[in-house]
C-alpha cells in the first residue's frame, strides 16, 4: 500500500523556492496577480489527467491550461494542490497518484480510473484530517465526473472535448454530479438536454509570454496532433495550391501512424513541405511568431483550439474552417479569415497583408488572457462553494 499523500499547503518560503526553481526552468511568472478583495482564499484540489506532466514539454493542450490556471490561483493567494502525472512542476503543491506518466496510452481506463481513485482517496483523507478542500476542479476525462457524487466536496468539471453522440449520453447521465464549465460558446450550445452548463470559461494564454512579430518569414504553419480531424493533409493541399512553403509540427500519437504514413509523409520533402516533429519551448514560439499564417483546416467541432490563440498572440493571422470554437476565436477579416475549403484557404493567403498583426494579438489579449480566465474560474468556484449540488442519496 502506498503511503498517504501529504496535502499540507506549502509554506510561503517553499513557495518562494519553487518560484525560483520554476524560473530557472525557463518559465516566466507573468499573469495578472490580483488581490482577493476581502474574500477568503479557497482550498482547491486541481485534478489534471494522468497522461502528460504539467506543464507539458511539447504537445498537451489540457496540461497547458491546468498549468497556467493553477499557478495563477496560487499567485492570487489560494491554497491549491495539483494532482497530476509524475514530473509535473507547479507553484502549487504537486501530488502524483501514479508512478509514471502515460503519454502513449491516452484515454486508457486502467490509468485514468487508478489516477482518479487515488486522488479521491487523498481528498477524502484530507477532509478526515480536518483540512477539507472547498472545491475539486476536474480536467481529467470521464472517470472523475462519473464518480463526482462520491467525493465530499463540490466538483467543477471542465468539458475539454466535443459533445458527440457518445459523450452527450455520458453527460446526460452524469453531468449533474458537478458544476459543468464549457470552454467556448459553440461547445456550450452543443450540450444536449438535460445537460446544464453553468458557465463558459475559455482556455487561457499569457499573451506577454509569446513573442510579437510584425515581419514574417515565407512559410505557412500547421501544428497539432496527426489526427484527420486536425487536417495536416488539407494544410498540405492548401500550401501546394498557394505555392507557399509549409511547416508541419506535432506528435504522431498512438493510432495515428497509418494516417501519417499514408496522407502526410509522402508529401514531406524538406523543402516545400517540412515536418519538424513534436516541438516545444523556444522552437515552438519562434515557429508561431515567424509564420506568415497559421492554417486551421479542421473538420470537427473543435471545442477550443489552443494553437489558434497561441498563433494570434504572436501576431500571426489564422486561416480557418470556421468549425466549433474556431469560428469565435478567429474574427473574419480582423485576425484572419473564415474559409470553406482548401481552395478558399489558398486564395486567402493572398489577402494576408490586410490583417494587422497587432490586432491579432489584441484580439486574444482582450478575451483569453490568463487574468480573464482566472477571474472566471474564481467566480465559478465561489458559486460551487455557496451552493453545492444536492445529489440524491
Ligand atoms: N503543441 C506543442 N507541440 C507540438 C504540437 C502541439 O506544444 O508539437 C501544443 C500546442 O501549442 C497547444 C497544444 O499542444 O498548446 C494542443 O492543444 P489544442 O487545443 O490546439 O489541440 P488538442 O488539445 O485538440 O490536441
């Protein structure tokens, strides 16, 4: 049996040391630290998925969101414990219920249920020791929501995926166990009856951490998972039609090998089409900042799309099929263009000089900056604490 996880709040000296350690690791601690305006700090259990450490070194949209939000809540004076994969770093105290991260088995019930059950046990143990959590904020998939009525604290669950036939049924059955937060208006309106979405809080970006570049280089950029819905193959078609260089970046995850080998790899020649693999850190920032445009030829109801706000934060316009949240984030003619197919996307490349990089950056600073998002979640937590859900016995 594993030793119980220690869930004491880090003393201020420890927090200072951790801040220094994080800074040495290259993270900048920006974000709008804001006083609590007389309200008491909350004790928050933040539940990340078990697959990838927080923050991610490369691919990892949910992990990036959890990292930014958790650190900002600590800066605002809340007492946060982050349950996340081993190797995670945070200003909050980190507890890793499992012994290893599982980036190659994303979605495995074995690891997800093990991670959640151990975290719930630790949350219950903290309550028994007289240090209960005010709220549990779950980002971890499906297990925690299905079991949220078994944990002795209100649960806020962020819906990170789209509502499909299967997930809609799941949310209809289990959604009332938690306060549900959608990450875009378009995702929220897809919620089936009787699912109630309590709030829409978008994903955050720290705009100041992304380089703003007005003069661009001569390539188009696509970055994402090698999944057909994300459209690396369609980005290649666009670049060929537009006669522009294309750089592709992103991991080939388990199950995506065939798509990559058949639809992407044959076009990669290191000249017209370059594939740089999974990227992180400075390479990722420079790729976004120097691109003439970011291509988002998606064919699915994208629940958010972190890559879009990251590109825009760098002053890089986005050419997008307006599906899901991308139709909200990309403002047609302001920070990019909405187009219907590959031909229209290639034609839009010729109009890129009409888009002002400064407007691109401003369009995300106003709506998705970390301070805006943390304000939104603080309001949701306070509602959850004031009116915890009454779940029938
Ligand atoms: N990403 C990365 N390196 C890569 C590919 C992606 O760091 O090689 C990051 C990307 O910058 C974004 C996240 O992974 O922060 C992907 O999140 P997004 O919402 O765009 O896609 P999804 O979560 O649907 O895969």
